[in-house]
C-alpha cells in the first residue's frame, strides 16, 4: 500500500497545506481500503469481499 500511496497520490499532487495533504491521503486510503478491487481478493473490493465471506460463513 505504501508504494501505491506514493505513486498514485503523493507523487502526483502538490499540497499547499498540511490539512490539505491529510485530507487527500485520507480520501485515498478510504478508496483503497474499501472500494478499490484487489487482485488478492479475486478482484473484489475489500468491503464486498468481507460481506461475501460473512454470508458464506453464515450459510455453512
């Protein structure tokens, strides 16, 4: 995640203030951790993967 944060967010943006940087990083992390598909999870976003896993455990 650190390399992707640097490559996708920090290297592409010139921040004027520390609060602006914190806000942009928080938005990027929210997207990365909850909405972006991950190949390790079968190309599903983590939130969808967690919901599917929970439903499968309940059905078992």
